[in-house]
């Protein structure tokens, strides 16, 4: 049991084993997805054995610095924590901060991310016989990248209020989240042949998965709006003399 637990810890550790170069390139891909710096990747599989996981971790460790197509949990986690703090700072400047706000923000954001990840996992499972092999942590990482743009959106709202320039920032960041979501989920479609898998080339692919990728990508805009706090000061009711 201890050996298996250690192997899974090593497997989880690879999601946080990132370099400075990887982080900078990944941020560029998330915030400017029009520049495709990715390399073809193979989807991580839930059906790997602990020994396979250790081998994969060693292989991807050397490739992590250059292949930004590999998902990580470092950026989503740091962005999620920053998002919570920036939301708290925003409400504090409006004199509406209380400690429970941080917990509610964290819980709400995590529930949204978890539901999105479960929906993605279910869609892959139902659409393809090999869909069950898609790694849950990969999907969690891809969904968590939206918090990078949300940090900029909330910071923009803090500095700009509800001006038209804030809405430019909002639609840009939510639009990039949509594009990153579509590309990331579409990259997980299984290859139809071994040669295509070796070269990272997809032949055909499930139309159901493609439609789901489009729908989930489109949902990023309302989800980002839902996760963005209000920038209006609370109304304090006063009663007459």
C-alpha cells in the first residue's frame, strides 16, 4: 500500500514540477492563445500502473520546460489563490470586506471548477470508448487556467470600475479562456491509429466531443462573468430622523 501511495504522490508531483521557462511560456499561451507554442501531446491516462506513472513522470520532467501543451496544476493553484485575494481586496476597497468572504469565494470557485471538470469527464466517457482513460487531473488543470484571466479581470475592475475599458478587459480575458478551453479539450481526443498517436496527429475525431468542446468553450464567458465580483459599493439603508 505504501509503495502504491508513493507512486501516486510521484504521479501528482509532476503537475507541480514546472520551470520558470514553462511558466512564462504557459502564461503567454493562456493570455495570448493566438500564438500556438504547443507541441503535440498524448493524453494522460487514468489506467496507468504506478510503475508507468513513475516512467511518465521522468519523461515529462525533461520535456516540461519546452512543451507547454503538458498540463500543470501549479499555475491553476496559484491563479486560484490570487483570484481569492484579489476579490477580497476589491470588496475591501468598497468597505464591504469580512473574513467569510474569502471562504465563500473559494468554495464557489472550486464548486464551479469541479462541476466543469466532472462535465468534461462525463462527456469524454459517454462519447468515446476510450474516453474513460482521460485523466481527471488534466481536465482539472485545463479548467483552472481561466483563473489567470480572472485575476486580470478583477484587477481591471478594481482599477477601472465599471468603465467601458473594463469590459474590454473582461471580454478579452474570457475570450482567451474560451479559446484555451477548446484547444485543450480538443487535444485530448484519442488518436485513431498508432502512427497518428506517435506524431500527435488526429484523424477525424468524435463530432460529439467537438460539439462539447465548442459548448464548454462558449460557457467560459458566462462562467467568468459569474465568478467576477460586483464592483459597486453596498447600499446602506438609512432611515429618516
